[in-house]
């Protein structure tokens, strides 16, 4: 049961990564590409981590996985913000 | 099924590593090359993990991908703009291009010869000596080394000489960096979002460095990984435009820079005076001495890497810079 649930979560995570990667390659401009990429980072990694945490069945490992996800969340949100702000500044020419 | 899956994963990993290396060398855009190189470093760290060498994987991820990437990006940022393509059509440029083509072929042939020699030597070494000789020797003496992580035992005890000389190499590179003159001016203060990240990320990095240093005695970690993490905290502070990035000033900075080599040498020489071989720790003291040396080494490594990122003397340390400033002030009066 737990195995099936964790497999579903991991597969869902992989789906978001795939969608994010396709979006990064196919979407027309920087902002929509950033949008696709952050979906992969936030949701994809979150689902992946949830699946792995269920699989590990060890509280310490679960907490570590949660911590990794939170750190990546903060880092990816900040870098996406920095990239978008820089692009916006160059556009408006200020 | 499981081994098959891993085989596919390893194949993909290998393919991506070689592909990224190729792409990073082949691109003409330096910035793109650096970013590809960072991705290459991260995948290389995964490969080290797959080879069950987590110590090397940590060092590769922290130093190879992270800090080297930051250093290279800072260097790209600083280099002058390339010449416009229109300026490249004179005969001098063409003859230079021809020469560089010849040089490139010679270098390629020499590299191939070197790689062949190395491969031959490796094959020879693997086929002529029993495989488990070195691991067995380490396992037999591990109890006397003062630590239970075999990698740390080799780096800080059995082959402490090598590590001492590595630290001396780092010290030499700091001397080179100092000879470049004052560091580049810092960046603009960051906006609230990046600043908010820095505010909690830096303490976490410092905590992680302490953990890596302590855990190195019995699990993957150690002075190099801890030093790189500590330096990363400084790099983040610098990128956020903070004036103070954790480097001490003046004389204290010089002490931190040389701490690794000097503590290492002091321990070695003290042991010599006590009638033991150079860096031959007494087993009862080995653990404490290794921790002492690693702490000093971590601080030196962190300072060295951070100074490399600054690319020169921080303003407060340079006696000359201070003198210059004084002169300016006098002339302004």
C-alpha cells in the first residue's frame, strides 16, 4: 500500500519535472519559461520528496527530505525573482 | 530489474557528463561555458556518489561546481568586452588563427599521448598488485588513527604530509591573490527578497560547516567541505552587497590565512621535539589533534576561497591601500 502510494507520488513528481522541462524548452519568453521551471522545482520536487519520505519510513530521513525541499523552495523562488527582476529592468531600460 | 535500471541511469549520467563537458568547451560564449561547467560539476558529484565516494562527491559539489562556478562567473564579469567581429579580418589575426590551429593539434596529440600513458599505467598498476592491499592496510590501522572515517584517517593521519602540502599550496595562492592589489568593489545592496534569503541562509551555512567539520571524524565530511561551505556563506553575503562578509581584518586575517599551515607545522614539530616522528600522532591524542588541525585548516580554506572570490586584498588589510587613502585625504584637505 505504502509502496503504491509512494510510487504514485514519485510519478506525479516526475510528470511535473517533465512538464517543466518541456515548458522551459518550448515556451516563448523568459517569464513564462520561469513560470514553467518553478513548477518543476516547487511541486515536482515536493511530490518527489513526499514519495521518497513515505518510502524511507524513518522520521529522521523524512525531516531531512523536508528540509531539502524547503531549502530548494526558498532558493528557487529567490533566483526566479532575481532573474525576472533583472529581465524587467532591462526591458524598461532603467 | 533494479540493476538494469541503475545501468540505464549510469549510462545516461555518463552520456550527460561527457556531453556537458563537450558543450562547455565548444561554446564560444564564455558565460554559457561557465554555466555548463557548473552543471557538469553537479553531475560529476552525482557520479562520485554513484561510485560510493560521498567525500569526493561533497567536495566536488561544494568546490568543483559551486565555488569554482562563482569564481569563474566573477572572472567573466570582470574581463574586458571581446573585440567586435569586424575587427578580426586583418592578416595578423588570420596568421594567429593558423598558428593557434597548429598549437591546438599539437596540444590534442600531446593530451592523447598523456591520457594513453596514464591509462596504461593504471592498467599496469591494477593488474600487477592485489586490489585490496591498500584498503586492508587502512582498515588494519584505522583503530590507531583517532578517527573512524577512513578518508579522514588517510588525509589527516596516514598521509598528513600531502594535506599539509595542499594547505601550503592554498597559502601560496593567497599570496598570489594579494599581489593582485585591492579587491574589486562590492555589489549593490540586494533587494528585500534576496536579503531575506541571505538572512537565514548564512547562519544555516555556518552551522552546516561546523557539522561537516565535526562529522568528518566518523562519516563523510571534513575540513575541505566545511571550508567550502563557510566560504559559500561569505560569497552569498558578498553577492547580497553586504559590506562585511565575515572576513577578519588586518593582522587577524593574516593569522586566519596561515592558520592551517602553521597549526599543522606546530603539531608536527612539537611531536618531533617529543621524540615522535613528524606528524606521527600518539594514538591516544590522535582524535583531538586531528580535530584541532582540521578546525584551523577549515578557517584557512574558507578565507582562501573567499579571497579568491574577492580577487584581491580586502581594503582593510592592505597597508598600501590604507596609505593611499590617507594620501588622498591629505590631498583633498
